[in-house]
């Protein structure tokens, strides 16, 4: 697995949008309408054909494209990007956005009745679930005419996990450039300075710093968390794992929760909890009350998404101009390792599928390959040259007058991208966050660069291996048993279950099938190498 390379993000309010989109209806999405099927027209595209280069790809066609709408970026149905796609590929897109809150139900109903539109946004697990029905065009049958997608697959071999029974049925959302994000360590550096504390470099030093903060601010709980969302990154950083974990050094998967190293993680957290250095509500905090604690000075540290800190700083600095959360480098663990958790390359959970009922699949194949290529990537992320962007030293830049138009918006990046019809939350399948970089907070850009440069940073996999139906059944059976036992993690941290019982508990996890789970994951993973 590649180390120390890129991931994501966006702008102050927008940064959450990207993460939400990567999980469900926000990344690849859509809406419904008439019955599926592209209507072919006569003639050729008014200018260049799609990169696929087939005669069919040059015909003018009209298609329905359904995708979910992220609340951070409204989807417009008449934008410079849509017009330029039609001009350059001959494909007119009737875009049908569905509110993200309704999108899951909408697409499931259409999938159940095999009544999907020409193009539909799906999660990878949904593609795998329905691929065997013959509902989707097998994209891999067309790879010989999709050089740009083929190149994207070569650049990110994890896309091979999307194959179902040897075939690729979907078009993944990949990246050209992202403002890297990750689960990392954010601390109030102004408090460090105030107390004369050095930046911690190890987990033991972090404990010492948190204890000093608690002493200086007795009413505080220095470390807070939004539920258990920090456990995977913390466990990985401490040289262990939480549940199924990818080991970049061994290039395999292991189940971390029943390993001796995980006891060290629990021991560390139990110590923090017992000394009131860890928020007693860590396991039940919602995002909202977590935000409140970090933005009002009740807590001074978190180990999670770095991008949230921009908003915390804005709130804190309304009353204290010196208050600041800043990222610190990943810590050295007891093994002498430094391991950091960077978000995956691309947004591979989000995909688009082409209906097998579409009347001209070759036209859509050509259009998508153009979108994966240099020209299509620029159009779908920046818009139209001369209208929304210009070339500066050979590279696209959103025009100054366009930036000026949206600078007073509550969320300039998202409003601008909505109007242009560009980016991840619109139709881009090869995302370039260059436009966002032009307007986003400089801390996000700096942190992204630091994350990429951090010597211990590792890009975590975005997808689980591609499992067979039999493997999925086995996984379901095993996890039904292990998930009950895993609830005791919180009890160990809080001390309601003594750590002296860890070995017996770990044995129960093994008996429940943890080792078999490792075997299933690695056999599936090895098939994609």
C-alpha cells in the first residue's frame, strides 16, 4: 500500500461535505424520472469527439443521470459543465438530483424493479449486490476503448477491488488532486505555549501534556472524541489495530482487537479516563456536542479529522485571538514506529453505473473516458475556459471575476462549484480540488501538505477486498458474534470491565471467528493483487 500520498478536502463548511459524500448519497448520486434508456439523435457532436473515439461516441444522445444531492452543494440542471460536456461529447445530460436524505430509498426502489435511469450513482456494495442481475453495462468489456480509465486503474490498483466475478460494472470516482486530510492530532498550541509545554512526540509525552492541561484547567477534559471514531487511527498509531485493519508493512489484513498490542491501547485510554483526561462522555458524544466542547475551551485535544479545526478556530478566536488548534506530527509508539492515518485515494465507495437498457452504451463509455482524461477532468472541475477558468502558466485557475462573485457567500467554494456544476459533489469522476484550494482556508492547505510529508503517514484502503457471496455470508456470521463482544471495548476503557479479563475476552473473539475473518479478508485481497 502506498504511503504518504494524497487525500482531500474542501472549504470551511464544505470540508464536511466531502466526507459525507464519500459515505453515502453525497459522492455519486441522482434522481428518478421516466423509464430508463438514452434517446439517440442524429448527427455528430458539434466539436471534438469523446476520448473513447468510437463513432457512436460522436453521436448526439440524451440521457438521464440520477445522483444524490449533498446538502452542502446544490445540484443545478443547467450549468457550464453540462453544456460543455454536451458540446464536446455529444451527450446531453438530463440531470436528476435527489435529496441525499431520500436517495437511498429512491435508488433501492429502482434497483429492486430494474428501472434505473441511464446513469445512476451507487455505492460499491450496491454495485456488487446487483451486478449479477445483468442490470449494469460491464465496463471492463469496454476498457480497450477507455485509455483514460485504464490509466486511472493503473495509478490506483485498489480499483480492482470493485471487480465482481472478474468484471468491472461501475465507474469509480478517482482523484487528480486532493487537499489531503486524515485522522490526526489537533491540539491547542496556544495552551501549550501558555503552560510552557513542548509539543509531544510520543504517546507518553502526550499523556504528560494532557495531565498538565488538566492541572491548569481542572474543569476541563483535555481529550474529547465523537464516539469511537478515533479508535481506528489511535490503535493504528499505537502499533495495533481496531477490528479488521490493513497492515502496510506486511501488506495484509489482521483483526486487531484480540491482539496483545490492543491491550496496550486499552490500558492507555483507561489511564486517561480514570484521571479525567479523557472526556467521560467520549463514547456517546454526538458531533454537535463534540464540536461545542472543542470550540468553547472545554477540551483541548482531539485525534480525528483535521479539517474540523478550522471551524473551531474561527469560533474560539471570536473571544480570544490567540486561541488555535493546530496539527502536530504523528507520534512515535512503543515499538519506535510512527504511523498516521490518511484518508483513502479517491472516493472509491462512490461509483456510477450505466444501465444495460441504455440505447447507446458506447456513447456513454466515450463520454466517461473523456471525463477521466485531461480535458474532461478540467471541464468537470473548472468549467469552461474563458468563462469560468483561465490557464495560468499552463494550469487551470478559476478566474478572478468568478471568485469575486462568490466571495461574500456563506460558503464561497460550494456556492461557486454549484453554479459551475463542477467537482466531486457534481459530476466529476476524476476530482481536482484546485478550485477549492483557491478559496479554502490556508490552514487546510498547509495541513494537507504536512500530512503528505509526514514520514509516518499511510493512506488507508478505501475499500474492503471484493468478497464472493459465500465469503460475505461467512463474514456476516462471524461479525454477528464478534460485534457483541466488541461492545466491551468501552467497558475496558471506563474500567467497568477490568483489564485483567482482556486475555480471556480476546480468546472469546478468536473463538467467535476472528482468525477466520483474517483468512477471508486476505484470500479476497490476494485475488486483487
